[in-house]
C-alpha cells in the first residue's frame, strides 16, 4: 500500500511545473503526494491557491498611502474644502478673486484687505502659482478631487497599490499647497476653524479604519 501511494507522487514530481505537471498532479489523486505536486505545479509564479502574485513592496506602498504624514495634509485639505464651500456664495469660490466693489457680509469685510496683504508676500504668490499650475486653472475642482481620492484609496484596500499610493501622495501635496493659498478663507472661519480641522481629521481617520472594521465584522 505504501508503494502504491508513492507512485502517484513520483509521477507528479517527474512531470515538473507547467500545464502538463498540473494535469499529472490532478491525476495523482488525493493524499499528501497529490497536494504537494499541486502546489509545485501552480502556474504563473503566483500563490499556491492560484491567486494573483503580490506586488513587490505592496505593504510598504500601502503604508505610504494611508500614513499619518499624508493623512495630516489630506485632513487639512478636507478642512479647506469645508470652509471654502461654506463661504463660497458670500465671498468667492476657492481660487477666484472678489469682484471690485462687491458688498461682502460683515464677517468677510476684511477679506479683500487680507488677500491683498498676503499677495505682497512671495511665498503666498508662489503657493498660488503652484496651486493654479497643479490644478490646470481649476483649484476648486482639483481640491474636491484630491480630498475624494484620499478617502477612496483609504477605504479601498484591494486597489492597485502603486496607483493608490500615487493618488494619495499627489493629493496630499496639493492639499498642502491649497491650504497655504487658502489662508484668507481659513481666517474667515474664526472660532469654527478648529471644528473644521477636527471634521477633516475625523473623515480621514474613519476612512482609514473602515476596512479593518469591515473585516472584523465579516
């Protein structure tokens, strides 16, 4: 009986990897020998179960995608998006200039003066130039895209690691530039600014933790 069990395993081992080896391993029948041969004959260099091969450095890429450094920038971007959308109708959309002679609400009366004072600073002009260059002249739409992409890649753990890492880091860089160029808008928030920053941080934290909660619940 031991000799009969050894014969299928030997046949599978002699067949080697490839389609023929897989067929022989399937013919070898159940048992330790057949299982070992099936693992040896897995096509494509992937996992023994037949799944797709892991991306080299995938764990490190995921760590960069959902790391705290990119998360802080994305939380700032979410806060800027929240504040600018709240004051858009009263002042101007993000990245747009207030028309001359426009009547502003009392809370935004100093907005033009503050914007003019910051325009005299080279670093603020550089931030605005970088923002407009990165957004192709559509800073508001680009901020929406950066924040939404940040949340999507944190919620989706099964996406392509390289693409998600690029989207996360590129969006984080844009959020930093947008935050610098949005200082006049952030000043309008006043006492509500900490709550806007907290809301942005919570959105990023919850999006990052949601996949783990789903796995534990499932």
